[in-house]
C-alpha cells in the first residue's frame, strides 16, 4: 500500500493516531469503532473493539512512514537536511518525503507525534479520543511550570500542557467564564475601540500618495492582539499604540517572540535538554522567567487594585476566575497572554497578506 493510499484510509490513520495519543500499550492489538458523541457520553469506556471492514484493514502503528530516530538525529545536525530550516519548511520536507501521514518518533523522553494532512482523520480522531483528549504539548512548558517554578504554579500546568482528567477539571472550572458569550458581549465595546485605534494608527503610517504602510506590520498587529487580550484578561490598557507604551508590556512582547523561536529548537527539533542543559537552554529558561515574572506582576497589580476597590461586579476574566480559584486564575490569565498574542498576530498578518494579494 502506498503512502497516499494509507493517508486516505481514515481507519488506518485514526488507529495510528489513537495509539499515539491515548493508550500506547493497550491499543497494539485492538481495532476501535468510530463512536458518536452520544456513544462516548453514555460509555465509561472511550473505545470499543469492533470488526468493521474499515477497521479490519487497519495496519500496525509501526508501519507508518517516517524517519527513523537515527535518521532524524542525523538530519537535524549540521550538514543535515533539517538543520537550518524553520518549522514550516521542516513539515514541508517531511511531507514531501513521507506523504500525507507520517510518524516522527519521540526522542530524549518526548512522545511520538503523528502528522496528518487529511481532514477526515481529524474527525475520526476527535470522535475516538474520548472526553479527555491527549494533545502533544510543549515539554519545556511542563518542565518549567512543574519543576522550575513550582512556587508560582502550585502544580498546575494550565490548559495548554495538562492532559486527561486534570485538564478536564481545569476546563470545567474555566469554561463557564471563558466560553460564555456574555463575556464576549461585555468586552465588545472596548475591543471595538481598540480596533478603531489600531486602524487609525495604520492610517497614520500610510505613505502619502501610495498604498503602502511604512511599519513592521507583524509587530503592529501583535501590539493590537496584545492590547485586546490584556484588556479581556486584566481589564487593563497597555497603551501600546501611544508614544508611552507600558515598558513591561513591550518586554513581554519581546520575550514572547523569543519564546516562539526558542521553543522550536527545544520542543520541536530533537534536543538533549532533559539530560544536558546547554547555555542556550538556560537562556530559554530565562525567557520563561521573564514571561512569568512580567505576567505575574500584571496579575498581582490587578489583584491589589481589586482588593482596593472592594467587592463589586467582576469585570475582567481575572476577576471572574479569582472568585473560583486563585491559582487557576493566575495560570489561565498567563496562558491567555502567552497563547493569544502570537497566534492572533500571525494569523491576521498572513490573512491580510493573502487577501491583499488576491484582491
Ligand atoms: C488565530 C488565533 C489562534 C489560533 C490559530 C489558535 C490555535 C490553537 C490551537 C491549534 C490550539 C490547540 C488545540 C488542541 O489542542 O486541540 C489552541 C489551544 C489553546 N489556545 Fe489558541 N489559538 C488562537 C488564539 C487564541 C487566543 C486569542 C487565546 C487566548 C486569549 C488562545 C488560548 C488558547 C488556550 C488556553 C488553548 C488550550 C485550550 C485547551 O487545551 O483547553 N488561543 N489554540
């Protein structure tokens, strides 16, 4: 069977993915049914053995194409194909070589990762992974929060890195606030003001008589994302569009950018950091420290402001979460600031680029 045939066979792919994601040992000899949401809800067992034709054609996990561990190490070292490439380039090269579904085996304590480019697989995976999905997280993130700074995080990794029931418990606590449309409605007027300030700022940077804007556009959209998210999370304006932006906010943005660059080196490419902490890795830990300390100082500032104001109706996400659980509030707000800025910034940057090209 060719790679391509494998990739369009949802059953094969889903089995591979499930094995990786959930039950590494148990799954080896079983085939699993595609469950509906109702099935999953009504069953304490997320997976059921079955003899469906599609599943009966499922191939063993180990027959997934992909580089061997040795090849992977060789290719990321100087002179190798994957040495000086960025993440997109790395994925493109792997896809060219191995097809639309491939396995990158875990190295140095990291889990295996299955990459699939077939949306049909996504449905199968989501339907089969049960109520507690297992997402490949950032290993350094977990290490930093659980081992390096336990005094801050109190054993809570946050939504991005927790798995299983622990993840489910945090979601149950934050969902009533984070997923409530009322929270969005309450914030909309100010989010609109921020968006208008942003477009005015872009207007002011427009080159007269030309259709160009003279600025670092990605940096500008990141400022807009930051200003919007910090308002929702902390009910605070950072003043990033003005001449006198909050210095801590600027430093957080810089450190966030470093974080994403360095995370690729230590969380995506094979790295020996779990055994040997190089100077570069220690620098990465300093970036984590900077991000933690700055976000923490914003949160503490807001918390003492709240105490000063006394009990009143909660406005920011932080205020609302504080009423439920102080430690979770802290980690959730930190995650919002960390997860929201670069994602939104990059997305708008790429979206604007493509729409402007296609107009
Ligand atoms: C265009 C913008 C964004 C993109 C493309 C994006 C993408 C993603 C992806 C792919 C995941 C992983 C989902 C999974 O594991 O199944 C994720 C999770 C997450 N994102 Fe975003 N995100 C964006 C914006 C944001 C914003 C604005 C925030 C916060 C204000 C945020 C906070 C989070 C959090 C907390 C999680 C973990 C959720 C959980 O596992 O329960 N993201 N995001």
